[in-house]
């Protein structure tokens, strides 16, 4: 059980995660649809989602290093204010009908996402080593609220400004960021001691060559990349199948619930079965998602496939994050966390850029098939680390 003093911080971070995911799921739900209307070339429909991810990738390392100096609370609050600015610019872009300005706005919103992904590391920092997996998974569980609230909010506020569809949705997302600002002001994560901040730690090359680091990054980055590829393509694929926007929003809602609802028990599964087994279970679930997606194109097929995809992502992402905490000493955490999240966002950027083009040209079915070799890479990496870890145990026995 997480200690009482840490539980309050974990609960606040879970609330922050809920509000972060409200913004993220809302933007993802409407971004491709907006892009399809504004983009001069329809294959660029998901470019707004791509610039969102690129903005996150560019901000990841600077945000991690900056928060190591000024503290988590100030960093989190700055992210919320940046999101308000990005949403305001998106409203202006929709009013002017400018696709380029819209992509710039989503890039700015992406900075908020990069900073918000540090919530899970903040939870790990306030928990004991034995409770880290549980703290991380409980914070991620806060995203359940965002899974429902984000897509639903875009539907409710879509026509608030008749001359600029979805502009009202961005105004509502900005309001959620202001609520997040108030919650973040209550978060207290102790800053590292000066001696810890000034210590250099091991050379970066030594850290990156660790098998545990390699597997942690592959699990998090490839799991996130595949999830993002299929999620980004889903609203477009559903529109090609003549399903209405409201149904696409429903599918994204249940996908995000699938992503974050397991947070209530993923940490317990890791403690009981081990982190590597949970990662492999996540890979199997993503494979099951692909099987469902290939079996039909009704709304039910999309909904079940994306919900299962969310659970698989949760296992891979939580497992990768937990594994990463074994790869660094306290004085090394800022740079290692930054590198890990940069790898995640770089992979997401690639998947976002390619999602629109792949689903438009290759089709939904073929795109799902191309995900299978990527899953095989993660399984091979986990098997490698498991084999390395069995050696010392066998010798000890």
C-alpha cells in the first residue's frame, strides 16, 4: 500500500492526468477531421496530430532538465499555461481557415503533453521503490476521466461558434487546462538535493547500453508508436466506412478508457507476475486488436479493437516506465527520462505523419498487418532481457 503522505500527491497527479488526457483525447478525436477539411492535400489530414507530437518531442528533453532545476510544480503549471495559449491560437486558426496556423497551434499544445507525461515520473519519485509500479499505474488511471470527457466535450462544443466549427471545442479544452493549473498548484514533489543535482552520474553511453534501458525504451516507444498509428487513423478509416463523427468520438472514448482503466491493477500485476510478463501480455493484446480490426469494419469492430489496443498499450507503457526506473541513479534521472520520452515522441511523430497517408493509400487492413513485425521486435527484446536475467539467478541457485 502506498504511504499516506505519498497517496495525496499521487491522487493529485491522477487528477492532473485526467485533465491532460481530456485535452489529448479531445484533440486527437477532432484533429484528423479538421485537417481533412483544411488541408490543401487530403493525405496531410493527420499533419495537425503530427505537429502535436513533434511539439511534444522537441519539448521533452528541455522540459525534463528544466524541471530538475525549478521543481515539478512550477514545470507542470507552466505547461498548463502553454496549453491555454495553444488552444487560443487554434481558435484563431479555425476562424481564419488556416491549416498552417492550426498545425502550429497543435505543436504548442504538444508542449503541454510533453510536460504532462512527467506526472508518472513524479509519482515514482514520491513512492517507495516497492510501490513505484502501483503509483505509476494509479496516476495513469486518471486518464479514464479524460477518455470520456475529451471526445464528449468536442461534440458538445463543436458548434458553439457556427462560423468556425470546433473552435468552441478548443475554448473548452483551454478551460480544462485552467482547472489543471489550480490542481497543479497543490502538488508537492520534493526537489532533488543540490548535491544530487550537481552530480554528473555515469557517461550517457554507459546508460544507453544497458539492456534494461534498451528494453524499457523499445516497450514504451514502439508500444506508443503503434497505438498512436492505429488511433490516429481510426477516425479517418471510420469516415471512409461512412460512420458518423459521433461514432468515431465514441470509439476514441472507449479506446482511452482501455488505455487508462487498467491503471487500477497494472501495478499489482507487475508486482505479482513481473514486469517482463506484463509487457509480453501487452504485446499479445495489441496483436488481438489487429485480429479484431481485420475481421470487419462495423462500429463494433472499431470499438472493440481500439479498446483492446488501449489495454495492450497500458501494459507495454506502464511496464516500460517501471523498467526504466531501474536504469538510472537519482542524479541521472532527468536526462534518462528525457531521452526515453524523446524516443517515444519521435516514434509517435513518425506514426502520426504516416497514419493519414497509410490509411488513405494502403487501407486500414494492410496498415494493421504492417504493425505485426514491430510487435515481434518488442517480444524479441523482452526475451533477450529475460535470458540475461536468468543467468545470474541460475548462478545464484
